[in-house]
């Protein structure tokens, strides 16, 4: 059984990472905290799992335990006192075996001599576990007692029963060099117990360097014959003794042996403990940097977990793979982000060595996920600066940006500030006519893949929609929409043609004049025209194509599909078309169309045109008006639901009071009549002064009608109008931002459909053509756009965007100038320069650096003279203008 060792005084940190397999991290938008869910993914947050090692065993037997066993020997209580009193004559009448063992343990040489002189033999001197007097002498390290025992025939290779340990094992474990040498001179087997633990193993375990050296020079074998067994080199590397490691390696110790079920090599242990010197010795001796333990972790994984930058740097410099993956797909960069350290040094070393910053593990977590989850803001920024992609998602669909927003919100402003640095002056000065600005869009597409709008969509998802107003993002969206809108126009054309066909069929069939008479002349108008029948077949074909499109979207991403109500509306349209469109030859409306199909057709054609309106509303230019309609409609439904009890109360009351009036006779539709009256159509004269429907309960009817007018027609109706107006005003105030949000969502949707994995069956060349038409950076601008803001012929982007970009760059160039002026203590231009000069004179009066004072004063004087000249010019100009005005 292999021992798990620990360096004295230094606890061993964790060597693995625990990932629970039954929970998953998922962020919910309606909760400010991070919630745990078991429904989305299998795999969770990183945390350190303690791989415990037992305390280093530096001795075979505990001293107290041996003494207790000696006290349990026969006649031990009568033997101990005479031995301590050096009275051997009192021992002869007691058990000689017990006396010999206890005297050896207490290091009484004279007692031993007396016992041997009186015929006591050493062969029988052993306790019930087989520990003989020579074992005890080696443990206490008394060479005189050992010499006496050896002279009287003590077995130098005697073994105890539990551990199969010889006296040489005892001397090695205690580090008793003199005893060890004496045993070796008397023929002790230096490799006894090699199949389990040899004396060399115990000497290494007790960090007895001299004993190790002596044993090796006496031809001790440093390796073990068993596979996956713990060797002395494992022990030395685990305890961090570079001197012993060097000794073992110089005598042929195997450097790549794996130990135990964990399959750890000595380099694993040295890297785990952060011992750079031992690791260097092992690597120089040929240790494999790519060796893996039972979790497929390399020494670099364990060095990253141990947070020892020196060992980590050594392994990287010697060629360790920074992107090696363990059994769960984690790289050393994942391992470097642990809770035991807030330092980013190990992360920086791995990134500089080429570690993949966006590598996902088996659960979908990237190093950025872990850094944000553990609230390491500095580490998050370091990873972002090395190309970290905040759009990467876990298997449960949680993006890096979601973790950053919840756990490290201070990173968001810093990350957005990087957008400013992507707009720079490329050529000439800012005010020159030929000035050229470079807009680098690569920061918006971290991986330069096909999801070019994924980052902007993530910002919308986490609640940072204002990012879209940044000139870089707005310009990118404009160019992207202009690039991909052709696909949307095709979709719009298809739906428009579908609606037109549906409308033509409904007009030709369900609006067909069909009189009730049964004559032959009356039946002729009921026949459907042949062209309507043909259009009906085309409509069914279009409906099947629409059905296929919806099935494609479901297979592409059913979770997103079911969350959009427009998709459910599309399914209602498809069902209604199949129900009411049944063209046939010589179709007769009276015999071929049932009454229920008229109901379905009425609902279906309404939904079809409503869907077309929503599709048109996806255009950025029309989207605001459709959003107004949608918002007000939703609020109206909520409004009616909130006051439904009041409306129902009036409906029932009117049904009782106006039972004779035609609109209130059918109680099923009274609530609709009340809603109509809510709009102002009260019909007061018709209700109260209809001779065919007299009022039977006049006073009550008048009071209830007046209450309805006040509570519903006046109060509720005006309240509803006020809420609608308030919503519209709010939408108009945020119209620009809402337009960008709709534009980004539409572009992302079209992009997702074009690059769906379900389109692999389409010919590669055709899809490549479509992708080229959809992508912006790879196919057209190659990551950047160069514009000339001062050139009036610059028409690639709108003028308002050019002005925004120009002002942003100009303001950024002005900020350092203002900062330098404020650092020198300058006032604004409106401050009197003379008072500033006096202030500086008094400030520097007590300073010893007269040269600095003189230089500063001269600079202020020059500035004062310049301000005075400008001031005089302005006064002269104003005076001239006033004189001209007076003459006129």
C-alpha cells in the first residue's frame, strides 16, 4: 500500500478540480443572483478539490506504541525498576526475554552484558510481533547495544511480522547513520523489502540524506519491481528534497514511473508542490513533460493548480504543452484560475506561451467563464486583452458576458472603452482635408467567425443596449444590415406573395356571391373560376414550403423558437390554410365549402395580413410604428384584464335592467356591447326612449347608466388613452436605440439561419456564395473600414455617423491635453492670467529650485501675452462692427 506523503510544515494543496455532475450554472434575467439549475447542463463552477495526503511517516513504529507493547511483556512491571536501578541480579528470576528487550530499549549496555554473561540468548528475544532486540537497538540508535547484540548472534536480517521490516529499515527510518553502517558491515541485506518498502525508501521518507547516500553506495536498488508502485524518487519529489532527488537520479532511479491508482510521476508531485529545483532535476534526467495521471492531467496542470509561477515557467520553457486537455477537457489555463490565489501571474505565463484563451472544456466553460465566476476582475481583463471571447457559451447557454455582468460589473466600462481605441487616425492630422480614420471592427467579432453580430446580441441580452449607440457599433450595424438585407427582402417577397395568393383565394371562394334560390340561374354564380382553383394549388405549395421553413427553424433552435409569439401565429396561418383551401375541378361554393370553413378562412386571412405587418415592421424604418402598436395592444389587454370585473358587473346589470332592448337580450354578447359603449357609443336615446323596448326599472337604470358613463366611459377610457400616449412617448424618446436593437436582432437571426448546421446538404459552392454575401469583415472590409471624414464625397456611411466618429476622436485627442493642463495647475481660459502668474510666484517663493520657478513663470508670461493679443483683436473686431452698425 503506497503512502501519501507531505513535506513537514508545508500542507499539500489540491491537485485536481472538482466539478459536480448534477448541477449547472444558469443566469436568470429575473434574479439578481446566480442561480443553480439542474435542467440546462451537466457541469458547474470550478473549485479546488483537496487531494489529501497523509502525514509523512518518518518512522516504522511509534515510540509510545513500542513502549506500550514492551510494558505488556511478561514480568515487565517487575523488570523495569531493576533495569533503571542498574540491578541485574534482580532480573535473573524474571523472564529473560522481557529483560533483554526492555534493557535494549532503555539503552542499558551493562544490563545486557550481565544478561549475556548469565546465559541469556538473543535468538529468543522478540515480542509477539517479531520485533527483536536488534530492531529496538536500531530504532534508539545505540551502537554499543547493537554491537553486543551482533556479537551474541542477533539476526541482522530478522523481520517483524506486520511490516516485514529488518533492523536496517529501523536504522534508515530513524536516520541513524552509525547503526546503518554497522548493520551493513555485518551483512544486512540492503534491498530487503524491495517488493514493499526497502530501507532506502524509509531513509528518503525521513529525509536522512547521509543514510540515503550510504545505502546507494552500498548498491541499494532505487526502483521497485512492481508496476504503478511508489518509488523512493516519488517520495523525495513529494517532500521536495532536491539533494535526495539528485542522489537517486545519479544512481539510476527511474524518472517516469507512475505511482498508485492516481498514476502520478515524480514530476507530477514536484510540479504540484511547486518545487522548481526538483522539477528541473527530473526534467534534466528525462522526465516526460506530457505524462498524464489518471485524470489525464500533465505536470503543467498541477503546476497551474499549485500557483507556482517559477515551476510553471520552467515547464513551459522546457516545452510543456499549454493546451493539453485532461479527462474533462480542461487546459492548464483553466487550472490556473483557482480560488486559492488572486494572482494573475500564472495566467499571464500561460497566455504568453500560447495557451488558447477560448478553449472550452467538456461543460462548455472557457477560462473567461471561470475568471468571471470567481470574481477575478484583473484576470478577466487580462484574458480579454489576449483575445478572450465574451460570446462563448456553456452547454447550458450561459455566455461569458452574462457572468461578467453579474459577477464583475466593473469590467464592463473597461471593455466598452476598448471600442474607443478601435477608432484611430490612420493618416494625416485630424483637421486635414485628407485625414483618414480607421474603424477596426475586429473587437466586435472576437473570433472572426460567422457570428459577426453575436457580441452585440450578447450586450442586448445582458441589459447593456446602450452599447449599440457607440459610433463603432452603429457603423458596423449599418454596414452589416446593408450587406444582409437582400436575404430579408427575399423573405418579405415570399410572404407577400403567399398573402396575396391567400387573399385572392378567399375572395374567389368565400366572398363569392351565392343566392339562396335553388333555380339553375341562381346556381351558376356559385361556381369558382378556374384561375382561383389554380391559385389554390399554388397556395398549398407555398403553404408546404412555409411549413418546411418553420420545421427548419424548430430543428435549428427550438428553445428560441418557442419563445417568439410570431412563430405560433405562423403555425395558426399554416393550419387555417390547410383547413379552408381545398381546390378541386368545377368547384361549387354551395356544395364544396362548409360553414365552419368560412370561420376558419376569416380568422386565417386576418392572421396572414397581421403576420405580414409584423414582417414589414422588422424593417428598421418601420419598426418603431409596429412596436408602438404591439406595446399599446399588450397594455390594452392587461388593462381590460385588470378591470374585467368592473366591466362584467356593468354587463350583468345592464342585462337585467335593459332586458327588452335588442343589444342586451342575448347575455352571451353583453360584454362586447359594454366594451363598445366604453368607446363612447352609448345610444342613450335608443335605449331609454325606444317604444318597442320600454324601461321597466327607470330610476335604477338611470343611476347605473350614469355610473357607467362616469366610471367607464370617462375615467377608464381616458386612463387607457393616457397610458397609451405615455407608452408612445417613451418609445419615441428611445426610438433610435430601439431601432438599433431591432436591427441587431434581425441581422443575428438571418445570420444564424444562413450558417445553420442543417444546411450542410446544400452544395458547398452555393453556400459559400451565400456566406460571402452575408459576411462583412472577411468578404469586404477585412476587419477594418477607412473613411475620410473631411471629404464631402465620402458616402459609404451616413453623414451623421461620420460626424459622431469625428467628434469622438476629436474629444479623445482633447482629453490628454486638458489633463496635462490640469496637472500643471492651469485655470480655464476665462481665468485672469495675471492672477495665475501671481499665484504661481507665491507658490514657488519658498522653493529651492529657482530654475524651475523661472521656467514656469516665463511660460505663464508667454501665455498671458498671447491671451492679451487675442483679447485686443476681439475688442477691435467688436468695436468695428458696432461702428458699422451705427453708420447704417
